[in-house]
C-alpha cells in the first residue's frame, strides 16, 4: 500500500487526509510521513487536489516542507519529482512513492 486515506476531525472541521511517505523527507532516518488535507472544497487550508488513486497518487499543487531543510516536490502518478530548490541529495530526480510502513497501516 502506497498511501492511505484518513478521516480527520480538527475541532469540528472534518476533512479527509492522504497519508504517504516522501522519500526526500525520509532521508537521514526520519519517517517522512505526510498527512495532507485533500479535496476539502475550502473547508481546510491548505489543501491539495488528489486524483483518488491510492497506489499511484497525483497531488496538486506541489508539496513544500522546511522541517530539516527544504524538500519541494510534485507527486504525479505515484512518482515524486523533486525540484532543484531541495536541499537534499534527491534534488532534480524522480523517485517512486515507497510503501507505507507497517506501523502506519496498523
């Protein structure tokens, strides 16, 4: 399983969130787990448009994180396209989405 949908209730604001692992954010022993609000129709901000595919997801817009440096990518048809502004070694490369770890699935 590459990604999983989760229902979230954030103080009465209900939305769906897509859970997946970003290989760029998973470098150096980190989990890389992302839980992003998807298809919220304005009920949650920020939000990503998701195509509904759990095995080869496509999200829009890009995903930008600043936790341990910069990780900036597009996720299209299950492949991360890491942009050149990433500060990790995957900058400028394309990497398939990895399987979710077992601890996430449980």
